[in-house]
C-alpha cells in the first residue's frame, strides 16, 4: 500500500530560524509529489509539484527538493506569516489521485 | 487562472434539512473531487468525477449525493446529515494525464450540523 509520512508533526521556529520539513514516501512509480500550504479553515493552497529525483523548485522563502524516497520543504528565514500547515501528497502508479500525508503544523514566532 | 470557487462559505443545517454545496472551475480540468476535512486531519477523499462521470465513491454514506451537471460544475447534495458530518468540505480539480495531476482546491465550505 502506498504510504506518505510527514515529519515532524509540529514545528515551532523563531522568526529567521531556517529549517526543513520532511515527506517520505513508499510508492511504486511516482507520478508526482505535491506540496500545499493550508491556513486554518481554508482550502489547501498549491505550492509545488515535483516529478523526478533531483528536481528542485523555489518560491520566495520556500524551496522543495525530491529524492527517490523523500522530499524536503526548506524554509529560509521564515516569517510569522509562514505559519500554516504544510501538506505533502503523492500520486503514483496508474492513479492520478494523490495520497495525502498528515501534514506538518508550522508556527513561526516573532 | 487556477481558481476553484465554492459556495456557500459557511452552512448551518439541522439533521432534517436538505442543502447543496456548489463548486465551479474554469481551467478545463476533467477530474473533479469532493473531500471532507476534520480539524487537524488531512483531506479525506469522498468522490471523484472523471469526464462528468462518477469514477470513485469512497464508501460515502448515501446522505451525501454528488452531481456533476457539466465539466465546470460539481454539486454535493446533503440530506439527513448527522452532527459528526460537521467538517470543512473541499472541492478540487485536476487533469488526469501524466504530468498534469496537480490538484487545485477551492476555499471550502464550513458545514455545521446541529
């Protein structure tokens, strides 16, 4: 069975303190790995799609990387407005429908 | 434009009421989804429509009835819900081909069942 595991479950950072979130996956035939940001009570906001090992994408303070077993979402010099839940999802094999991880709740203190 | 719209934003209903949630996208996506999300949990897949036909029903109770009137619209009809159905209901859309699986989500409808 395909599995997507995110760690840590929760992360508290001081403003400016860079860190990384992890998404590890065990699937056959990766089709795509997706990162979303979700604020409380709102729909997930698309951040990145990664397709193959070695791929990297950046957006403002966020950088997503992909290996054959995991993806990292690096947050450089975070600000309080980066506080949110970050969701990872993976589509694999013959299905275009992604499986979601449980998310990492990030709080950035000023 | 990667916008998915949902109405209403909030809904309060009694257990005997009938109501509908609506979703719309104009990205030309042929797959549309309904998810249910409880607090501090990931989205839970309910239904998938592919080319306007129901392709996946994740054993959802019959008090939830989906409908896809055309390629841009998705409805979720609600009847005789239970308090435990209170949640954030999310609509999403995507394409199906390789390299096109990225889902775009709407803002959600926050449902409270009394």
